[in-house]
C-alpha cells in the first residue's frame, strides 16, 4: 500500500486505464443488448398496429358454412403467440350494393365489437338494433341519405352478384359517424369512397344485422347473408415482445401463416377459408437484421478503442516498471531472483488493475445507461447480460497478461544493467524484429481488408492496425527527422528550436508518443468519418426518398384540378409543383410519374445527382395544340357514299352509322359522342346533335360509330362545315389527325374546309382518327430498371385514370426523388391531355421548396380553399428520424463515444509520458537555466519539444484514418434495409473528418503544451545537484 | 546487542583480475590484472582517481559482474563459479553492497525500518540467522529516525539508513561505495565510526571505496587502484608500492614525477634494500640520481 501511496498518480493512471479497458470491453455487450431491445421496441412501435398484430379472416366464396366464426378463430392461435397478443377484436362484414343491383353504389356493412366507442356521432345515434346503420357524412351528403332514411341493399360479393340470389335488407340510418382514428381500427379507413362518388363508405351496424336472417330475394322468405367475412384482430402487446422472444414469435408466426389453414380442417374446397396476416415475421427479420448490423459496427468501433487502450496501458505499465529499475536492482542486490523482482513490480501494478475492473464495469453500466437514455431514447430496460461479465473477465485476463509482459524486461535484466541509469539515446531508424513483425502483420491485414479478402475481427481491427503500423514506423522515423531538423536549425543559428528538436529526438517519450497519437487520431478520424458518412447518407436518402423539402399528400384524384390549383397558387413554379405518381397494376412494371420539368428540377431534392444534366427538353408536349370546343350542339355537313359490308348477311348489314367525336369532358372522362345516324346506302346533307360540352371539351378523336353487332363496313365519310353552337370549327387538315391501323381509319384532305375519313372497321363499333394533340407515345426519363434494352422500344405506362399509355425512354435518370426504383418521369401536362381523373392508383402530391411551417401551412390553407384537401405532410427530416432510430444508426452513434474516449486516452497517455520523463526533462531544463536561458525560453523549448511531435504524429494519424476509412466503410451497415433508389455514398467525408481531426489535434497540442510547461516550471537548479 | 550469532568476516582474494567492458564500440579495460588479498575481519579502503577501476572491483566483489579473466574468491567461494541461486544467496546474506548515493540503497516509499525489513526478508527466508530489524537499527543508532519518512531525513541520516540496509542481513563482508561522499564532516565521521564499530563488534570484513583522504587516513589499510592495477598500498600511514604477481612494480606518483616515461633505471641491491638508479640522459652510466 505504501508503494501505491508513494506513486499514487501512477496507480491512479493505471486504475483509470484499466477501468477504461474494462469499460470498453464490457460496454460492447451492454450496448448491443440495449440496442437489441431498442431495435425490437422501435420496430414494433414503428409498425402500424394492424401490421404488428395478427388479423385472422375467414370467409368462403364457395360455402359459407366453412367459414370459421370469430369465436373459434382464437383457438387457431398457436400457444407460443398467445401471451404476446391482446384480447381480439371480433368483426363481421358483408359487401352490399344499393338495390337495384345493376349500377348502384356499393359498400360494406361492418360490425366490430365496441365500435360505438371508436366513432364520434355527429348526428343521430350509434346503431344498436338489427337493421340499423350509421353512415359517414360524405355518404349522407353525396347520396342524399339523411338520418331516419332507409336504404335497400342486396348482398354483392364475389359469389353473390346476381339479383335473383342476393340476400336483401332494408337498413335504417340512425346516425352519422366520424371515425376516431386509433389502433382499434387496425388500419381500416372507413371513409373516402363516397367523397369521390366511388361508392358507399363503410356502414356501421350491430352484429345482429349481420348474423340474423334477412330477406330472401323476390320475397322468398328469410335467408342469411351468403358471404359474411368473420374476422378477429389481435393487437400485439409491445410489452411482451422482447429481444429474447422476437425471433421465436416471428418463426412461429411465419409457420402459422405459411400453413394452409383451411386444408387441415375442411378439405380442399375451403383451402382459402381462413387467412392470417401479421408482420411479426417481418419485424423479427428486421430486428435480426439490425442486431446483425450492430454486431458488426459495435465491435468494429470498440475493437479500435480497445487496441488503443491496451497499447496505452501497456506503455504505462512498461513505464512504471522502468521507473522502478532502482528498486528492482535493490531487490536483486538483496538476493531476490527475477521471480522476486517480478512479484515486487506486479504488487504495485496489479492492485490498480484489479481494482479497475469493477470500476470499469460500473463505468460501462453507467455509460450504457447514458447511451440508453440519450442515444437509444426512449430508454430500453436496463439489463446485465452474462456476456458483460465475460467481457470484463476477458479484459482482466488481457490486462494481467499485459502487466506480466510489462515487467518481463526489468525482471530479467542483470543487476548491473538495472543500476545503470539508461541514457537517452537517439532512436535507430531500423525497426526491431517485433516491430517489423507487427508492421508486416498490420499491413497484411489492411491489404486483405482493402481487397475484400478478410472480414470479421481481423477486418474490424485493420484500420487501427494500419495506424499502428504507421505509428511504429513513424516512431523510428520521427526522431531521426527531428534530429535532422534540429541539426538544420542549429546550422542556421536557431538555438532554441535546435535544442528543442534535438532534445525531442533523444527522448524515449518521443518514440512512445508518436504511435499513440497516430493511432488515437486515426481512430478519431475514422469515428468522425463513420459518423458523418452515416449521417450524410441518412440525410441524403431521406431527401431522395421523400422527394422535396416538403411533400403534401393530396386527397384528390383529379390531376387537372390539382394542377390548376397549384398553378394558381404559384404560377411561376418556384415554390410548389404538382407530382402525380401512377403505380403499375402488376409488380415489376414501371411507375409513371408526371412532373412539370422546370419546376420539378428546381424544387425536388437531388442528393448525389445533378438535375441540370438530365434531358428535360426531351419531355416535350405534342406540337399540335389541342382542339377544344365549348357548347351544347354540333351541326355539320356529311357525305357518305354507299358503304361496303364485309358480310353478305342482310341482317348483319347496318342500315346506318354515325359520325362520332371522341371527347374528354371537363371532368376528364373520355366519352364517345355520336353525331347522328347517317344511312349507309348513300347520304349527303346536314346533321346535328347535342354534345355534353357546356363546360368545355377537348376533341381527341374523330370517326364513325356503328351499332353493336353490325358487320364490318368499309367506306368514305366526308365531313365539312362543322359548327358548335353555330360557331364554325376548323377540324384542320388531314395531317392533324393520326390514322389508326385497327380498326383501319385515316383522314385525307378533300375540298377546302372538308375532311375525308376512309374507314374499314372490321366489325368494331368505333373507329377514330386521333388528334395529333394526343400523343401516341410519351417521352420519359427512365431509371435504369425501367429503361428498355432496345433503343426506341416502348414501355407500358399509365394515365391517371388507369388507362394504358405507351412510353419511350428519352434519357436516363439516376432516380426520381420520392419515386420508386422502376420509374418513368413524364411531363405532367401530357397526362392532362386525357384521362386526368379517375380510379387508377394515382397518388397526387405537391412538392414544396420550403419546409418552413408557416409556408407549408399557408400552402395547405390555400389548397384546401381551392378544394384540394391535404391528407398528409411529409418532410425528409421525418424519414431521417426513422433511419436514425435503427440498429445501424445507433451503432454508428457509438462513434462519438469511441472518438471521445480515444482522445481522452491519448491525452492521458500524453500526460503520463511527459510525467514519467519529467525527472530527466527537468534536469535538462535546469541545465539550460544554468546556461543562462530564461524561464520563458525554457518553457518555450519544453513546448517545442513536444507539440511538434504531437502535430506530426497527429498528421500521420489523420492520413492513416482518412486512408483506412474507405476500406472500413463497406463493412459498416448504414441502414437496416438498402434503399431502392439511393445507393450508399461511401465517399470519405473530408470536411467533418478534417474538422474533428483539427479539433483533436488542438486539444492534444494544448494538453502537451500545458504538461510540458508544467515540467519546465519544475526545472529548478537543485535538479542538477540531485542528479549529481 | 545482537541475538544472532555474528557471521564471521569473509576474506577476499583476487587473482589476475581483469574486467573489460565495451563502450562506444571499443573495449575498455577497467581492471588489468588485480591481485589483492583482504583478510577476514579486515577494514580496507580502496583509493584511486575516477575511472581507475575501484568501483568496478567493488562490483566484482559483490558479484554484480563476471570478471573477464582471473578469479575472485570471497571466503571460500569462487564468485565466478557460483550458480544463480548461490549468487543470490551470497548477495542476500554474505556480501552486502552499499551503493554510492544514499537514496539508491533505499526503497523510496519505505522508512529506514521498512528498508531494513525489505533487505533482511530474503536473507531470513533462505534459512540463515539474521539480526532482527530492531537490532540493526540499534546497531547503527538510528532509533530516532527509523520510522520517519525518507523525505524528512537529511543526507547523513539517509546514508545511515543505507548503511543499516547494508548491515541488515548481518553480512560477512560489507562493500561500501563512497559511503561518505556528499556528507558534511560530522555525518561523515558518524558513518565511518559506525562502520568501524560494526567491524569491531561483528567482525565483518569491510571494503570501502573512497576519494576522501581524511577517510583513508582513518583506515588501517588502503589499496590504491591506478589504471586498473594495484598502484600502492598504505598501512598505518605508511605508503608502499606493491609488486604484482607478474613482477610489475607500479611507482608511486611522486616517484613517477621524477622519472618521465622512457627513463632507464637500474635496480641495485643494497643489503636488504633495493636501490632504483636512473641512467642520466636515458643512457647507461649517465646519471647520479638514486631512489631508495
């Protein structure tokens, strides 16, 4: 104890380093465990309740009796899953259509247990008797259904779609409901269809409505609903899902889902009777992926720190042993052998090492607690996995080995050597055998990492090993360089600089300090680069996948209305632009995305891409202006010579045909308007007809319409003097009309003002020439997956209404901001020529150039005012936050801890190195004082002796870090799942790395300067007497 | 007084002792054939200028080095022939070296009592009867300072502590390297008195390396080492030249001053005495000076 008290600073340093080594080892399993729990909790929380939970659904299109009712569905849940699932919410639904069944709106009746508690009745009451329903406000408004009114419905489903077999019911509206959002609904949205006049919204009703008998069709007594959908939604209990059981839950759920549940109970006719859906397997997979990633990144980072800490600890232990050479000599002089000396030395270093283990463990637990509450917030539960104790034990064993190794040289030295004060000598340039082996091994490991030949522990250590190699070589080169510089300075008469450099070149501390600083700075740089690259990738990916600083999801499917509204708000397209995304019907097909090129290129976010380099000019609109008409009547002169029929059957030969216009009305619907029947046996005269174009129409086709079932006919129709509401309409020349091949029809010029249509309809009812304002093939910028192999080949695209539109690749695009991987970017205006409103899968959004809340609110308000509801607001920051709450990101956050500890360790090592050499330093400085130098001069020399070495070694560390970072980065997972559109950008983040390195160097230089000045201040003259 | 039986003093005999070490690429002969005999219980001072080899001789006697050539006998031991454990035992018990500089002999964080304990522990362990710590402290009269931290002790007190440590195992021979250097007269005399007292009381042989003529004057026998050889010997104030085993006779300094290198001398028998007769001008028959 007296020895420890005598060298308490050294004991304290050893204790601190031992606790840091232990903490570094023990922290990794603690953090990984906390991260595991956080990943599971976050993944569960981030998964919508409907996906995280289990949904059991049973119905049969073949036989309602094979449907498993909800009371028995609970029995199907595997025992292993039951503890993780809350009580189920049963439900029954039936698809209905308003009577008569023909073209009336359809919807569904739904009962869910306790539904009245999850809706707000804005009018009337929640239904509680059979035959009562509550409807949405939109349905009440659009379909004129007031509270108290009745609604006749018949069942309308896959197996029940004919009036003669459909069970029917008379329903009474008791109230108007408003859905209260919440997990109760399991992701179901009850409304939306009625607002778009697409059908009824979901109608809520008591269970009795759906299980009691209802009216048979045509007054045939009572029947039961034929195809009720029985369901049971079992919400997941997040508190019951942990890192320990998620894999098992996922596996059980996967087996359960995969098994054809119906087959085992009901036979092949009911194989689809029960379906189970849950994202538990996906959650388990995501959690496993995140954990796997954490198990790469965390050890990768901690290994670097552990190596540095062990190196510094060993250095301190060796220094401590060297400090005690005199005591070792005394012990030998008094007859103790090398074993006795070894135990004498270890008695001083082992206690602080052993004491450092519990301190380090406590520090690791504290650090993990801090990380749980800051990096992993909300904090996962505190745990102490057994691996933590094993890690601490491993740390202890390693440190004991280091301690034993550190005293070996002194213990074995002859007494005469121990008694001799070791003179500071200039380091040789030549590496020792051990150093050469370490350098060779480190370089080999690094080369193997760069070439991809190695991963795992060796690969993880490779960046630091490279720094170690650089540091060891530098430890030989730097003193020689300093000596050379010192000689140069001496030659030029710079006495102070020369003295400092020559002193530094001779100090053993320089040889130790160089690799330590090199490795520490390399770790700091590597940590900074990993952190910055991770953050930058999360930011860029979030930007690329969101698309713009703000994206507004619009509750409209009318592209023209949206486009008009946005153009009204921002005519120049500088701050807001519409974007329509039309997903393909089948998987593996191309998504069509319509944008306004100029505005989109300005407003969208393009991380890693240059929008100016894209072939925007290729997204041109047809040169032919659209043919627009406004009015309610049309009249024209027509001449139709006798028509030839392809069939000789007189019954099939139509006696008349009709000229026809194909128009797009104001609502965007494409309609054929017959312009009056003309006899097929020869006609010349005028005809008139009404047209639905009071609000304006766009003529996209001109042709003939024949009765259904008429034989194919061939003829020539000459149209002239066409008038809309008595205003003449110029149909243009034949070149403005594109012929059709099947059915065959083409326009040709005749007399001035007349257009001749030559047709052969092959039995089809309509044949049109298409106006040139309607593009046949739209040019598109296509992403690589969407680009056809053959130049000029067409690809399938879609209009907003879901109809097909051929596209062709007019140029490549790396990705479409906010779009999927397989996308074709077209001019939005070309999607407004026809089919701009409808029932396709189009999603309409508005991209905003600003994320300023007030600007967003303003735009939102104006859009709402123009009849365009905003259903969602997204920012890249939202997605970035999601990315940041993943195992990959959390692992990377550890770089801050590792970088900080590396810097701290290096600073401690600096102080220790300078402190252990203080006696010789202060003696040297006392000598300088004797030679007449002032205290200030000596202080300057002391600083010059250390600070340049720190900066030089730090520069080498910076270079090693920057060099090894690109090799290490591919090993580091940045995201749980790769981006479909944004490839990881693994380029070195030079800015942040250099900035952090500069800060680290400043800190280390200041520490070195302060420690040097402290030693210099102790350079009293009595040091010389003491030396004598 | 000691309850342990005093260990008998150990005699020393060196025969043609040579020690060569390597310095800056060259071989340097620290000792070039030293023949010396010290009787058990004798007190001998080793004198000589810096670099003459006296400390090297002391280190060889302590078993720190193996001689390059020649023999070193301490008691009946040939030090060069000892095994490592035998040498450890010799150093632990019989041959106690007191290093130059008091602090080098002391573990810095222990008191004098603690240091004596430290020094005698191994000796006691190897089975020999060694004096107790208190006996050693009493022997040197350091009771008042035995339990004080070293940082509070004067240089003389520290040197006393160093001496206590050297005496801790009750050695047969004490080898003291400059034990009185850097001390004031009083401290010097106390150290010297203690050494001589120990010699008288325990019979231990004591070999002291010193520069100090006052110290040398108090020693019954001094041996001067010059250029790695025995340069002379003093007994009871009388200086003698010593004929070496190979017949060389190093001349005392004051004689050498009158006989520059290259001088030819004649040795003439004069009864029981020998006369040293230089030849004048370096040629036979040319000189009149006679040295007796």
